[in-house]
């Protein structure tokens, strides 16, 4: 594919939205460094953005059908990396990273992409999702990485697998009673997940129901919820950068993980309420474009891949924004494209690159009607 043809096929809407979100996230990380006093994460984030953009565009060069051939191998490698991470010394109380010297690799970020590829590969055949027995494999593909990620422990990343599973089964055409079964299985697994949580994770869930506005600054898990809403509200309509009145109380700006999990709070404080609305609109545009790509793609693997990527990023965004404003428990999930983090940004850009890849090759010539075939009549 020549460069001119490639440029004409790329979905520049996705690229532009991603660039704006990364740029705005960088501004928030700069603000976080200012509040810390001697932070250096903004300088590092510039390097991650410089690495991530070529990854996004590079993922569009190889037809996504090639990735399908190696999906099971990619999935197996990620499981091994998750097991290795569990053996590493804890960082901030979690064994979620593998030190590589120049960076700390977070295998759970890669495992999400590998999971989507593998599940899309399996579900592209009709008999693999239209029977009760066919649902066993998707459940196993889901529960294995979930249990390994819970072992780290990383509850937030583990929970993201279930909405992705449901969305991809729905897109593949699973029977309604099968979808109901998946939902019931998810609900029935809640006691098991609760049993796997440590005391801190349980306290974060309980804190959502105990939070109160006003009064003294609380302690424990309630402190995070109080501070996130406090910092978010400090910017008012226009933010501290354009006319806002920053608080004189240094405690008002003390928010743990402000440049990672709570970067949206820095957005509200620095740029104001209007910027929060613009950022949410950008995410909606990004997800709507992804669903449009899935709808226009007739090749089964490509459609399921697009649905999986959109559902993953949408679920991650909803959970992050929900915990920021106190509607959901604090689970340590980063905001896609905006939070500081090398593994998260690289994985998100790679996923968006795959989404653009599907857009460039909708696959109309593969089959006349999507998801209406048997394994004997479809060549892989």
C-alpha cells in the first residue's frame, strides 16, 4: 500500500481525537507536577507519547487478519507474563509490573488486547457461540486472566473483562438466553470476587455508600473520594488557569495518584468544568466512530475486534470517571490516553491502531452476509 493510499484510508478522526486527549492529559500531568512541587512525570509522558504514536500508526500497516493468526500465541504469552508479574517484588502494594530497566511492563494492559483478539478469533465461527457448550471456552478464556490479575491484586483491570465478553457475544449473535446466562454467571461470581479482595479493596467499595459531602476531611478510603471531588470542584467553570481562584489550603490539593487514576480531577481543577464536558464529548466521538467501524465491517473477526476494543475503552472510561465523582469504588483504573503510564498508553494506542486497521479493510469481499456461515463454508 502506497503512502498516499494509506493516508487516504486512515481514520484521521480517531487520530485527531487521540492526539487531543493525549495533549490535554499532558497538560493535566504538568499541573500535577506543579502541585507536587518536584514532579518529573510530565517529561516522561512526552517520551511515552512519542513512542505511542508510531505504535498506533504502525498497527495499521499490517492487515489485521495477520494478527488473527497469532492471537492464541499472543494470549498464551500474556498469561505467562501475568504469572511472572505475580512473582515480582510488589510496587505500591501490587505485583502488577515486570521491571525491564527502562520501564515497568504491566502485562494486564497487554492481556486485554490479547484477550479481545483471541475471543474474536473463537467467536467468528457460528457454532462457537450458538450452543451452551460453545460458551464454555469464552468463559475459560475470560476467567483465567481475571484470576491471575486478581492475584496481583488489580480488581479494576480484572472487572473490565466481563463487559467486553458480554459485548462481543452480543455482537457475534449469541442467543438471548445465553446472554442472560452470562449475566447471571457474572452476578453469581461476585461473592467469589469479594472473597478474593483484600481488606483495602473491600473498604473502597464500602466507602461509596458511606461518603458524605461537607464536614471534616475523612480518613481511610473515604479520604480519596473526598479529595477527588474536592480537587475536581476547585476549578469552577473556567479553571485555575483562566480566572479560577485556587484554594489557599494545601490539603485541598493533596490527591494520591492524581496524575494516573485521578487525572480527570486535575482537568477540572486546571481547566474548569467546560473542559470536562469537551473531554467527555471527545470520548463519545471516539466510541461512536468505533461502533460505526464495527457496523460497516462485514468480516467477522474485524467486526468483533472493533466491538471488543470499543467496549474495553468505553468501560474503562466509564469506571474511571465514575470513581472520580464518587459514583463507583476506587479501583485503580487509568483514564485512556490521558493518565500517566507507559504500558497503558502504548496498549491503548495499539488498540486504536487495530481499530483504524479494521476501518481501512472492511472486508466486504469475504462473505456476503456477516455471521451467517458454518465452519465448513468459511475458509481461514
